[in-house]
C-alpha cells in the first residue's frame, strides 16, 4: 500500500518538503529521483532488496506481545515490533540496503553518511562492506564521545570517520558537513541520508524503504488479531522509523498514529529536541519543515539523553501529518525515557535503545487509561547496547 501514489516532482507534502540546496546538487538529486522511481517498483530491484532483507537483515521482524509490561500498566495490550532484532540492531539497515542498491545501479563506488548515535553510520558501513564500496561517515565530536562503541564498529567495518567540530558537534553539524562534502565530490559519491529528511527525493525514498516495517505489521496484525491496532507509537528524531511503521495506516480512521518526540529536560526548559511540539516553520538541510530556531532563524541548540533524537528538525511528511491531523505528536522527557528503558529491561528482558524508550514511555502513559481489549503497537526501533554508558551517566548525575 503506497501513499501519495503520484509522487509530485518537487517532493512537496502540502507546504512542507521541497528542495532547498545549492545549485551544484540539483542535477544529482534529479538523477537520484529518476533512478529511484525507475527502481523501487522494478521486480528485479524488489527481489534483490527482499532477498537481502530476509537472508541478511533477518526480516520479517517479530511482533511480540509484552505480557509483563501490559500487566504492569494494567490497560491496553502492548505489542512490540522488534526492529531491535535486525542485523546491526536497529531499523536503519532497511534504508541503507535500499540506498546502496540505488548507488550500485548508478555506478557509484563511494558512500558518505551522517550519523548521530552511530546506528546509521554502522548500517551504512555495513552495506558498504557488503558491496565492496568505500565509506566515509561524518559524526559530531560530542557524539563520538557518547557513542564510542559504534565508532569502533564502523572502523572495523572498514569505514573512515570524519570528526565534526562545528556547532554543538552533534547530528545537525554532521549533516551540514556531509552535504558540503557531497557538493565537492558529487560525481563519484552517493550520499546515504539516514532519516526521512533532507531534500526531495530523500523523504519519500526513505519512507518507501522503511515502510517494510508497516507492511509487515499490517500482515502480522491480521494474523494475530484479525484487525489493525488501535494505536501505533514510534519515536521521532528525523522520523524514519515512525513514517515507516505509519505509512500503510495513514488515513485509516481506526488507527491512531502517535509520534513521540524527545522533550529532554522538559519543553519549558528549552533543552529539548521536540521540533514539532516546540518549533516553527523553517528550512533545514534542504527541506521546509518544523525547526527549532530563534527569532532570527538561527538553529537552536538541542538536548536529549538520546543521541539519535538530538536533531533540531524533523522529516517534512511529519510536519504535514501534524498540520493535517493525520498523526498526533506527543513527547517524553529524558527521565521518562530512562524510566521506560529500565522497565522494559527488567519486565521483559529486552534492553531498548534510548530512542525507542521514548516511544515506550509514550505508550505506557496512554495504555494505562485504555480498555484491556484495545491493542497498542510500539515500534521498538533499536536495541540498547550502545546506550549503557549514557544511561549509567544519567543515573549517576541524578544521585
Ligand atoms: C536513528 C534512530 C532513531 C531516530 O531516527 P528516526 O529517523 O527518527 O527513526 C530512532 N531509534 C533508533 C534505534 C535509531 O537508531
């Protein structure tokens, strides 16, 4: 089930999205759009993608009933879509496999990527190794410090790490550098964007590759309960795991779609990364969307305990869904996310990523007040192994 059947050439979602980049990149984006449109419904492409999904990534990911977490909350049934069980430990690989197949079709031999928590960097370095391509990953120095384990993983996979010192030395700065570097070497380089943001065609392309999550979920729901769930929760950084699980259900009046943003120390403190709840219309990384900015349009510093959500923008389709009411966007603070992280670990034996913990926190809060026969699905976007140091550091700071 593909929404926006006639993908508009300018990649607009209402007033959001579009292409706001330097002229040098326009031909490259046009070529990418052409190759993507010609490929993603080509049976040969679909079969190659599907084969890698099954035999390398390990799909389909299970839909798991969290019995003890459900009993603890005492309301709706909570089910988890287990993207944490994918090869490399998160949903990111669904997208990097799709993009590397496009790079191959375009004859590019070099991949670049930006990364925050390092999961997208690892997923890009992984497909570069799989296809024998060169790979360079841009990562902020602050994130290199917070996520040193993923830095080692990328190096072992054969990628080069470019440390980014500008700004807050986090994800937005890494994306600025990656875009700059792409302008300089656009002939032989494919830029693998890790979320449903950036200039057209990235938001549409990333949604299509990630919607494997939602398409599987639709089938699994029919098998398990012969209907679709009442609510679907997903955390929103740039918005790729959320749009991927939402896509087939957009417009279904019986399924409520809930994105959960990172409220950091609290929306009122200004130290957060909740672009949809606390931002305003602006342009960031090549598209028009909700952005955290000051009155002069300067991008604000963001904060989240979770490096993967620490981003001052959001994919334009989420801005569109917010403005049309097609989805609802709530938020969870650092402390609520860490609490959910600890609860899921101790009640289910599943250590979630700090990003995913925001979705769990949002779901726990609402499931409590729902009837026992209601069904809630949470996109468990990744596993928490990378977050051991961040959680310990957070808990020690609260002692
Ligand atoms: C990167 C990441 C996110 C945030 O990115 P989205 O594009 O918003 O999905 C969420 N969860 C995990 C596990 C991640 O690695």
